[in-house]
C-alpha cells in the first residue's frame, strides 16, 4: 500500500529484485551492503523526486537499514536462479557473498532511476 513509509509507491518486487541485480552487476557483495545500497538508492531518489523506486519499507537493524522481508527476497532470487550465494567466513561468522546469475533488466527502470542507482553504487 502506498504511504509515507513506502515513498508513496506500492511495493514492487520485480523492481526490488532488479535493483539488487543492478548492484550486483557492479560488484559481488554481501547482503549487508546490498541492504545499505538499496536504502541509499531509494533515499536519494525520494529526496530528488519525492517518490520511491520500488516502494520498500525499511527496518532499523544493528548493521544499518534493511528492506522488510529482505531475507525472503534474496531466497526467492536464489531459488529462481537469479543469484548465487556463497558462504564466506568473515569477521568470525559465515556471511553470504551474493553474485548475479542473470543480467539486470534495465528496461524496468526510468533513466532517472538508473542514473541515481549508478551514482550510489559507484560511490
């Protein structure tokens, strides 16, 4: 449902999955960083255009903001063959390194959404 918490946009699972793939096109990374980059992309886009890209709600977590249901989203992407998960020992615990198995469908985004995504990912 559209609200202030979703950036005035209905949650869009396909755009969320495509944002994750867009991030992974630039770098294989861990879920924690994916979550932060998603939040920064959505925040910057909302700041510039007063609307969210994918309508995610974010939860406060000890390592930073996380999209509500992020673990389910990543599991679905893994089961659909979109991403690969590799367990890596990091900081004394096993963390999942994520790698894309399919290309991001950029046609789902506007030029402005892609531009903001690239700004955040490259910084």
